[in-house]
């Protein structure tokens, strides 16, 4: 079964916020390396924030810290995306020739800078935990996506794939890829059955090749329960077969989706009427095998948590 545990924590805790990002990163110290979750931005009901907090996970009791950072920090934002990635040459020039034993970093993209979502962003910032340094990417090559919020961003191999979200023209279903070695944008021309325009959906990478998205909301208020699979090698969208739909997650937006082994966990979010029931979780067991064609491979079975 699935069991929730709330471990005690100490340190400088952030205040409650919504629409922040959280990324698990490996950090280095003088003594050893550790895992920590970094949280950035969000809204607290009064303002859009630019705070960076971390919680250490490997030193007994989890400990909250607000790291002292250098470099060019991002402006305040919410409903953005943040992803972990491993940078490679020649992107190392962005680090001013700093030597890093562990090329582990966080990349921020887009979001909304104010509470009414009137000022949207499409900028890129990189945070390097080993040096606690922010780096602005002022002029990436190629044509960037339009400024947006409530999109998804997924790292597959050395690319960051940005799908959908809301621009000044409403929800979208376009797909863009950022090369994380050269920081070059490319608009992806897709075949297959494209997902409808949506925002507040969730997305995860599968087997270093596929991107799976679930749910989200449309311009007319529709909340989706569909799953769509994108093959990054074929540039093709398919809609995987899902068995056990009577047990599977209801339509939702603003939820989280994570994969552990071959099990996908969905949690929280909002349905067409209200927030999802507190504590309600759903899992789906993927039968997709590494390297197989998406038309034949993906299938999911809904399981009660």
C-alpha cells in the first residue's frame, strides 16, 4: 500500500506559498555530497516571490536553509517550471570557467510575474548548486516559445521540452525544445494525434525517449483526464491505451505526476468543481518497455492507492 510520512524538520522554513517550483538536486560541501530539494518563487497571497529555499535530506532530520547566492538571480515569478539537468561542454562557458566536480544544475523557464498573470515570461535562468550561483541566459539562439505560464517542461537526454501552457492568446498545444548544450531553441513540428490546447497539465519523461502528459484545463473551462505520449525520436504524438479507467484518476489540473520504477503517482490538483480530495492519490502501472514503439508499447493499469 501507499503510506504518507511527515518527517520533522528544522531550520529556516519558508512561509506557505502557491505555484512555486521544487527540484531535487545533488549539492556538494567541503565534506561530502548530499541531496537537497530547492524551491523557488511562487505566491503567498500578497506578492509574487523570488525566494530560493532548500531542504537538506541526507543529514538525519531534514533541515531548511536559505542559501546565500551569487550571480544574476531571476526576477519574481510563479507558475513557472524548474528542472534538474546535467550540463556539458560547451555550456560550461556560462559558468565563467568555474570548475564543477558534479555538473548538476537547475533550469528555470517562463512563468507569470504578477498576480493577475498580465506580465508573462519566457526567460531562462540556470542555478548551479555546487557554487550557489545563478546564471542568466540572455539571448539563447533560435526562436523561443512565446511568454507563458502553467506550461510543462520535461528534460529528455540533453533537451528541455516545453509544451502548452497559457500565453496572452490563451492555452496552447505547441511544443518547443531547448538544446541544453548550446542553449538553442527549436519549434517541434509534430505528427500524430496532438493533445488539445491546455494549461496546468503534468508531464514526465519515460525511458529517456518519451514524454507523457496528463490532464490540464482548456480555455472553455474543460478539465481533461486524457493521457498523451510524445516520442522524441519520431516527433510523434499518440494516445496510449489505459486499462482500468474506472479506478483511474479523475479529470484534474494543477496536480503533480512522478514516476518511481514503472509506477506513476498522481496527487492533488483541481477538478472542474473543487480541489481534489485531500489525501486522495491514484497510481498507474506502466507496461511500456524501453525502446519499443509507442503505438504498441504503452498501456497503463489504474490501481487504487
